[in-house]
């Protein structure tokens, strides 16, 4: 899946000379948490978050103090080193940017201009869709040897049992000699396939159902 499929193209932006007060009004009146700051050519020059706004907003107990600070330009509090992505980047790849840099949004830029934005909420919803966690299904966790063709071997067990695979994730095991396969499958009763997986020599970590042959 590419970023273009999930990004929002209805973007509320500000310019560097706009006031902090204007940013406050937008953050508090719109369902947004981030404001990209652009120049006249729609180039991203900074970004402001709701946390930045809260940090400079007067306390409710001292609402009349330092009100002149709200008339300062938004450029005075914006983050200038902004990470961006391209519409054709893969969603799975930009996940690492959210994780590594602990960011809440990612402006999407094409030919140097802002064309969209992706938030951490967008990413979470997309990952739920990609894994199929929003569908009626069962989750199986299987420990397998780290060798070529093992994924095909395990998948063939589901095929023989006429069970559709919704998604597959591969995780490293504690030993380099093994991998952990996470299958989400389209059945609410996986007992027969679990039994067959164990018969074929695969270690089913979850669910470890009592009464199912090992």
C-alpha cells in the first residue's frame, strides 16, 4: 500500500507570518493536532503541533497575562527540520519514521510542494486494515525453522483445510535458527488446522489448545 491511498489532501496550513493566536484558534476549533507551515509556493518550511500551542498559551488562571505573546509570528515556535514523505512511498516503510522519530504526523510532498498529510491515527487505522484485525478471524502463532520454503509449507496446511489466510506477519525468534509466523485466518474454529500443523511438525505457540494433538 502506498501513502497516496491513505493521506488526507484537505490540509489546513499557516504561513510563517501568521500569528500564534491564529494557530491557537485553528487547533482549538478544528479536529486537528498539527499545522504545516508553508511559504507562498506551498513548500513546507515548518510544523506546529497542539503541544507547541499548549506550551505557549496562557494558563486559564492567568489568561490576561502575556497576551502579547500570542501576536508573535508562528515562525517563532515552529519546528523547522520537518520530516516528509512522498505519495508513492510505501506505508510499511514510513511506519519506521513514526517509530524512530516519535512523530505524530508526516507531511506528504511531491515536486517540493505539500500535497497531503498522514497522521499517527491514519497509520494505526491502516495497520489494522493490513493485518485484518478488524475482521472476524482467528490468530495463530507458529514457530518454524528459518529455512527457504517453510512459509509455503505452513500455508499449504491452511489450503488443505480450505481456510483463507487474511494476513501473515513474520517475526524473529530468540534463536536465528527459527522464525515466528503470525497467521490471521478466516475461521473461528482453528482446532483442526492446529492439529494438522502439529502433525506436520510445526510448533503452535498460540493458541495452545488443550486436547489438540501435539
